C-alpha cells in the first residue's frame, strides 16, 4: 500500500516510508513498516496509516485460496439433434482463482466417430489447485447406407407411375429422413417404397436419405415413360445449320413444353441427292452435295421445318448452327442472358443458355439445356440468372429469398437436391463441392435480426451442407457523454467486410479475404441555448485488420493477418472534422499454382482519399 500526503500549499508527496502502519488483526493480515500487506488467514482486517496526527484506514478482505475456473467451447456447435458431421475442435478458457494459472489445456481436435465421447480439460495454478471440465461429443461423418433395387437406371416404364423400392440404414446416428424426388417418405425398418408420378419422356428419380448428424446419401437414375401427348406446336433444334460436304448433324424436335419428341418422323424433299436423313428417335443428316435442303419434322400432325446449307468447306469462324432464344427473351451475353458450359457427362447437356427479359412486372428468366451440337434437351423457368456448372453435368442455380442453392439434372432439368445455403457466387472445388459466403435460407425468412454471415461448404453430389462461422466480426463501440441525449456505451457487432469472391486451388482448399474492423468513438453532447441537444465534440479511432482465411479440403480452417491499419477522426463532424491514417478493403485471393496464394487488397488514405493496391504472395518467404 502507498501513503500519500496532501499539504495546504497544494502539494502532495509520498509518505509511505515515514508514516506509521498497523493492522487491527495480525492473525488475518500483517503490514510492514513500508506498507506491504501479507494475507495470513481468511477474514477482514483494518490497515491503518498515521502521520502528523492524521490517520487513514482501509479494510482488507482475505479469502481462502480458490481453485481456477475452466470452461470449454466446441466448434462447430452440434446440430439440434446433438450431433456433428465433421471433426470438432474443443477450446478451453482458464480463469485464475487465488493463484496464477500454470497450465491451461491446448485446443483438442476430435475426429473419431462415436456417440457420447468425453473430452476433458484440466487447469492448474501455481498453488497446486486444479479444476476440470468435460464436454460430450457425438460425431458421425458417414452417410446412411442407401440401396435402390427398383427401378433400374435406363429402364422404360409403360405406366404413368413407378414404385421405387430399396433399403436404408445408418449404424450410428440413425436415419432421420428419406425423400423420393423431394417428397418425404415414411419407412419401416430398413425397407422403403415410394410411388413417383412420371412425365412423358425421360424422368429423374432421386432418392435422398439423411441421418441425424446431417450426412446425406443420394441415389439417382433415369427412366423413360414413352407416352407423349399431342403437341400444340413443335420446333426443330438446331436451326440455320451449315455443313460441309461429308459432315453429319443430329436434330431434335421439341414440343411447346420444351420436351424432346422421339416420336417425330423426319423427311427430306423427294428425289433430293443433297443429303440423307436416318429414321428413328435420333435422326442424323448427312451432307452429300453442295446446296440447300429443307428438313421436315412431323409429330402427331404438327409440322416444323428448317433449312440446311451445304458447302464445299466451312470457312474459318463461320457459324455451324443457331438456337433462337425463347419468345420474348434474350440469349447470349446480354443484359439478361448468358451461356454456361456444362461438365462432360453421358446423355447430358453440353451447354446451358440462360435467357431473360423484362415483362413489365420485373425480370423473367428461363434456363435451357442444349447438347454440344445444338439440340435442346429441356427448358424450365428460372428465378435468378446466377447459375454455374456442377462437376456431374448438371447445373447449380443460385438462391432465392425463399430457398437455398439447388442442383438441376443435366439430362432432364429436374431438381436433384436443394440446400439451405443462400449467398454469394460459389467456387467449385476439385471434389465437386461448392464453397461460398452466405446465410441459412430458412433463417432469412425469420424477422430480423438475421444471423451473421458464414462460410458454407455444399456437397455437389448430395447437397449436404456444412456451415463454418466467420472467425471475426466488425465491432463498433461508442461512448456518449455530456448533459443530454443518450449517455453511456453502445456496442454493435456486424459482419466483417468480406471479399466478393471465394477461390479454390487444385488441392481443394478455398480462400477468401475479410477485414475485421474495431471502432471506438467518443461523442460529447451538450444542451444549446435554444435547448437543442448538440454534438460538440467527436473522436473516433478505427483499427482495420486484413485477414486471409483458408478453408482446407478436410474441413479445417486457418487465418493469416496480411495487414493492419488505423485511421482517426477528430472534431464535431462535417467541415470541422480532421482525418488521418488509412483504411483497408479486401480484394481477392488467387492460387498461384505453386502452393501459394496471390492476395490483393486496397488501402485508402482518408485524409487525401488516395488509394493504393497491394499484393501479397504466400509462396514467397
């Protein structure tokens, strides 16, 4: 303890050594001649200091030696069923009791599968006291075992409904749900059966099983129901075909619903020697001689035709064929439409055409699947122009306010799965999984406030979704003083400033940048003569930290700080303010192909509004 004397001349000085010190209960606490207090036993003692006839007292509360306190947290947190579907990191936080902490356990990563696994951590202090805590983890990373015995892939079905049958089981967290083409199915034991209505032509059958941990198994197949209604009209794709002598082109007739019609009959003008056409559901035209020939398709009394130009040789850069956009819509690289190449697959699309337009009530979109030689496979309405290929020949369609990202089948255009991920454009990893930034689509339907933004990893084959919380947020603290207005401290947390893109490398690792910002502001409010509450002073210090986040292919994450900056504002706002320092904005993190990452960001000098672009390469020491 320190004794401080104050004198009538306004001065003060340290009198610790010259003062007289005493304790009211030396069995509880003693005090030395220099003011050092030593705790002896639990209780309360009064320490007195006297000098020049004046005495000051202070009570000392001596407590019994206390053990440390330890708490554990897990990441990611378990789902509503108490299960995790990925490795879990257990982190311990230790608080000292009456003595300093000498040992606080390091984080533990638990990847072993099992139910009710116990993870214990023990904290120890310098007095030998200890405290322990235990968390219980249930981890299941294995999807259910799903088998479909009927029907078989490629089967032709003669009725408008088909029963899908099979078995499903899960040895750990147990099966929690089963759907057939998105419809929930009640099953008994391990066997299931569901009736599926078929549309004319090729149909997708997708059976999806989910366990309590959230793991998903999916089996898909295609069957054909070869009964077609009378069309209102038909169209031939492709059109405006140009062929060199000896080349071949396959054609498809589609009806007013956009369905291919294998029941079409094909013909050329009588006695023509310019070309020949095969019969059957997949007609192939062969160019024999130079000239123009008219190809005719007929479906149940409806007819369509297209001209085929045959030349000696195709000039470089000339068009092979065209597919006009749907009525009222625009295709190609326009304000509304664009093309998306498909991943190679059997019997699937080679190209997707997003077509759009304005109908007076907003924008409207359609999605069409074409083969690589211009034949239409299907068409369907679309709620967004945000699409991208999956690795299986299908196409990923971005989220809408009412649902998350979905995957459409490349052969039929039917939905294979939909996820709860709603967010930005995703990056596709080499394993087919998509990584993006966003929110849970169902939570967005709830009243604000909405949850913080997270990283989502969506399994491209099944739609199983893993949510990874962002490690940091934007924290703003404002202290208000004065004699009017809101007096006190206000803390606000919001999402960090995040780069618009997520990138991936050849190893399946994903990268993104974010700026974690901490703002501390002080506001002084005073009552003006006219009784208004006026801000008379304002100061703000903003600290920016630019961070590179890596999401590894195995689900682990890491962060690397790339830069930090501070900027300040002093004044009363408006023209009276002065600024200094600089702020940071995230750019993009691009794999350099050599195991490193090229990270870019921008720095804005707030006093001059000058901006610079910075580059960092993780592969360079």
